[in-house]
C-alpha cells in the first residue's frame, strides 16, 4: 500500500471541472488510477472527488460538482468533446 504524501501545494488544473472529471474517471476505468470504490465495485465519486480536491486546484473547486463530473453519465462535457479523448487501457500499452 502506498505511503500517503501530503502536498505542500496542490497542482493547478488549467481545464474545466468537467474535463478534470472526465479524464480522472477515464484514467481510473482504464487502469491508470485506483479510484475509491463502493462495496459493490462501483466508483465512489464522492470520495474520489474529495481525494482529487486535495491534489488539484481547479475551476470552481467544489467537491460536489467534481463528483458529478467524475460520473461519465452525468458529466456535462459534450459527446463531441468526449469522442476527441482517446485513452487506451493500460494493458494495451504495457
């Protein structure tokens, strides 16, 4: 298990909250990140948002809105923009 390292200064996310949520969810779904999960195996978007808010400073900075953006079914990013983002599964490039 990794040792927690507190950040002295969070990273600044230059994009929108919707983009941060979409990318982080994509990284988790494709094996790059271990997102927190509920007992049923589904991603816990609320906890995932809380953790990301400790790492990133982002537009709006609201955990509840980022939690919404982490859910691909609720993310407000347009379908056209989502289709532009191509992230392979980690197994496909390992």
